[in-house]
C-alpha cells in the first residue's frame, strides 16, 4: 500500500528558544493600521496637486502620491504606483491582499481603491472631531471614515471624508502584507 501524503507539518518543540520566523508573510495589524492613520493626519491641509510620486506633505500631492508617501513614512513601503496601475500591482506583487468587507471587517490603514482614485481607511472613533461631517442623510448623521487627496475641482486639501458620500461606484479594499524576510514579519 502506498502512502499518499497530502501535507506535512512541523512543530517547534516547546523547549526550543528560537524566535518565531515568518515564513509566509502576515497582514498589517490593526495597531499598525492606526500608525498609518496617524501619519495620514500629518498630511491634513496639503493642497491638491497632480504630481504623483513627487507629492510632498504640506506642499502638494494627489491621491496615489500621498498614499504612497504615508505608507513609506509609517514603515510600510511599496513602489509608487498611480491609482490607474495600483490594481494591477496588487494582483502581481503579493504586497497587498484584497479584503472583502462583507466577509472580513475593514481596519484602519486599509487602502480603498476606485478606478482612478485611492485613499486610506480611517474609522475615526466617537469623540474625534474628524469623524463629524456635519451632514445628515435620511435622518442619519454621516461620519468621515477615510483620508484622501481630493482633486483640483473641489478646492479641498488632503483630509478626512465619508465613503458614503464620496462616489457612487464600488470600491475595493486592500491590506498591506509584510513579506517573509522583512523586519516586522
């Protein structure tokens, strides 16, 4: 009789003092996501300029450039991609994984992506003044829940906004992956 091996596992003995090694990568934690939101907060007020990778805090930036630099500054680097190319990069790189909000909750720091636009999810807690939009829709107060660079038509600088009133089309959600061999993996 031939043994058909479907899978093998290896367990580290309890007495083995060597640290855990990240062999397959790991998703960004909620705490790390809040680090991204904290960096995004420092971009508030940055005027909109369509400059891509040349986006600079306080000087000018667009959605893809500001998102890229915020991730870099928080210690979660990825090569700059325009919002038009970001979806393809996600599919090919392994650097991000798609989160399906109907199956898994979104968390702070996730990238929200629409064709031609991207932003950082920031579920502002009750009491945070950034949460309040001042808008009531169908009897319900709308709350801000992401950071974005707008566009030159709005005249609004980088700041918080509400997903519910941003665009009518569907967005996708991507979470950063720390890859094997990286410091925090």
